[in-house]
C-alpha cells in the first residue's frame, strides 16, 4: 500500500493512435500520445490503480500509479562521435589551435 502524500509518478494515455492528427508523420501517428507526471498521492493506493495526484505547482492530475518515489534521471543521449569533432572545430575556430 502506497500512503497518501507519497511522491509518485503516474501515466495516462491522452490520445489513442486513432485519435491522433492526420498530418503527423506516420511513425508518430501510430503510437499513443502519453503523459507521465509526478506529484503527491491524494489517497492511499496500490501500484497499477487509477489515482489522483497533486503536482508541486498545485495541479490535480489523474492516471495509473506507476512508480513510488521516482528519481530524476536524464541525460543527453548516447555518445555521438560527430559532435566531438564539431566541438573540436568550433573551439579551434574560436580560440585557435592552442586553447
């Protein structure tokens, strides 16, 4: 049981593929438009249940309880060798060969 007031993440489908705009690229159109949002549970619940949360900005959202006490995880993607070369070129152009 996850207690009221616990920091959680919920998930909700906002638009099914059939409801997506016709002018979207096909690969975008064929997947649902989804929402993940974090906030505090407004009532006790179990993972997988439909719940309501209050976000840090005070919004009320609803969805399926997915994660308890989620961490913030993000990065800038996988290593791209071309970006390293662009960095070298830009720095060389701005500051010369000796930085």
